[in-house]
C-alpha cells in the first residue's frame, strides 16, 4: 500500500520505487476528473492507478496530497484510507 500514498506529483513520474522491496513498481495512471469527497475541503481529483492487475482509486485535494484511497488487496478485500483534515 505504501507505493500509493504519495503526493499527486509522484503519479506523473512513471514507475515508483517501492520502499519496502527496494525495486520499481510499474503502474498505469488514468485521471478521472473532479469528484466530491466526504469531509474534504472541496472537489478532489480522482485517479485510477493500476498495478499488478489491481485498480486502486485515489483522490487528491487542492494541496496535492491524498485525501481518500480505495485499494484492493491480494486477498480480494479492499482497504480504504481517509486523511483526517485538521481545523
């Protein structure tokens, strides 16, 4: 999961370095437009990120940092990550 929780700029550079395994992670990225995200500070930019045959959905806020992610696991479950915004 750590390969995904980067800032939006990281998606533009192609393969990412997997810090857990020390090798590059090949992926494809598709921009899906603006969508509202519950608890967010406005619409977020959604991307579908495909890696190892699994598609994760990631939303980035105005600051370019992930605000929500839905990540499928190898076991067929999904992990949902939501960034808590401070006051």
